[in-house]
C-alpha cells in the first residue's frame, strides 16, 4: 500500500503514540487464551505467550525484517507476463542502518514487529494443554523469520499483492490496513496446521462423532481480556490507517467508530445465536464473537461506512459460534481458544467485506486474489514447515506431562498451588 497523503510530523508523533498502546491487543489476546485454557496449564500459557512473542520479535528483527522491508529501494523482482512481480524486500540485515532510516520507515518496522508478535500468539493459544513451550517458541521464530515477512512485504511493503491495482487494474491492489490477513489469517491458518499435526487433547474425542466439554478455567480473565484488547485494537487500526493508507487526521475518528461498532455488533449477534441455541448466552463464545468482530475490523474499519461496519460485525458474530461448533463436532478439531474461527475465519470475512463494499472497480477480485494466496500458498507452506519442525522438535508433550498439566510438567509448579486444579478419572 502506498500512502495517499504526506507523512507529517504530527502524523509521526501520533503514530508513535498509537504504537505504544497497540501492545494491549497482544495482552488482551494472551489473557483471553489463558482464561479459555485449563487451570493446570495457566502459568505455562502466559509464560508461553511471552516466550512466543519474544521469539517472534527476535527472529523478525534479525532475519525477517530484511525480506519485509519496502523502503530501501526496489525489492527482489521477477518479470512474468511482461509485468514486474515484487516478491521480497531488500532491507538491511539485522536492522543495520535503521537508525538513519526515515521516520516513517522506522514506524513501519515497529508496526510489523508488533504484528509478528501478535501473529505468533494465535497458534500458541490453539495448542493449549499439549504444545511444548520450546516447540511453540521455535515455531513462532520460524513464522516470523520466513513466512510473515514475505506476506508483510507483499501487502505493506509494495509487493505484488499491493501492486495488483497498478499491474492489473484491480482496484487499488489488495487492501489489509490493520493486518486481518497478514496477522490474523496467517495466525489462524497456523493454528489449523498445529491442530492437525499435534492432534487433540487426550479425552477430548473419546468416541468418533462425540466431543467432551473442556471449559476454560477463568471466565473473568476472558472477558477482561476483551476490554484490554479493544484499547489495543483501536490504536492498531488507527496506526495502520496512518501508515498504510496515509489517511489524514480528520478520517481517524471514523476508523475508531467503525472498530467499536464491529466489535459491539459481533458481540450482539453471538449473544443472540448462543441464547437461541442453548437457552442462555455463552460467555466464552460471546468473547470470541467480540474478538472476531475486532479481527474483521483490522481489514475494513478504515474503509467502511458505519452501517456497513455494523453489518460486517453482525456477520462475524454469527459465523464465529457456528464455525467453532462445526470444527469441533463435525471435523473433530480441538481448538481450545477458538483461534481458527476467530482469527482465521474472522480475518477472511474482513478481507471479503473490503471487496464487497468497495467503490473501486476490481477491488473484490483483488481481495479474492489475496485470500487465494493465503489459503492456497501460505497455508501449505506453513503446514510443511510445521511438519518438518515437528520431526526435529516434537510439538506435543508426552502423555504423562499432559496428565499432570503443563505447569507442573514444564515449569515445576502450579499457577494455583493452594487449590486442587484437576481430577482426571479418564486417564486411569
């Protein structure tokens, strides 16, 4: 994406301030994931969130930023069909020389660094109660060093997806202002790959076609995490609008309004769906619906009118509980946090909504090209990398460790030592 307005000193100061607040989105997602997990893995869950985010930050800074960068001249370009295809950046290795880079380039790097950290948290939450801490950190580093940087360059660094408008007259090119695809769909697809490779938690699917309920241990954590995430999401979407769209300051309030409306309308529709299906609203699914609305807003909050944002949020909130149930009961995928539905499907819907409501000719096609790239190219690549890494560094904890809980097995102590946190007769 190329900014449509010059980046002024006021824009620089505001963007920097927003990026200081944006990590609250990471904190909110970590809290939600922790609360949706089991009590005997609570400490490992939060420590793991710190570890995978840290591993992603280091790997992106040392390796990935080189391929993601789009501000240090032309990237690696292939010429096919008489057109240039910019597929990777040519930035400095290990951030060498970034202290002399233009201010906007430094802010773009900070945005992408935070985005890599948030992306890494998504599959970690789906591996709750069975994914080893070291393997989770290694997977995050792999994604942040190889997969995320390429996608970030294609979308934000002037790569071939961003150039679909120039090269093929498809709207203004693929649009993903806040990272619905680059962060959340990549994270959701990585969570799906992890769920397939690591398998389900023991006792989750005792018989084919049946599923054992394993509710989260702390609903207040989950719901409080929703409020924390909202603050970070507002900052994230506003910073993305300034960096990647070059929006003027006068357009930022609408972006914030649409972000709020999408989260609120998604919660309302999830509340209604769960109340209708179960007789009472489900707290964890409502939290997932809220988060799905925010995820979808990452793609389109800067591009929609308020009524369009409400509609997009309602759809996200309806899809989320239905897809969570479908994946668990029909496909037997064990996803404790619902990350595949929330981040993967929610992000995809946000990208589609950009094309549905766009005024530019060809924008819907550009969005579909980006989605096809995510599903048809990026997902197989992630699955292959995870499968190879699993052979070298097994993802799953041994059965005895899963029975004891990840806190005792990997950390040597429980998050709640004064309480009996589990009794699993199913293991006897």
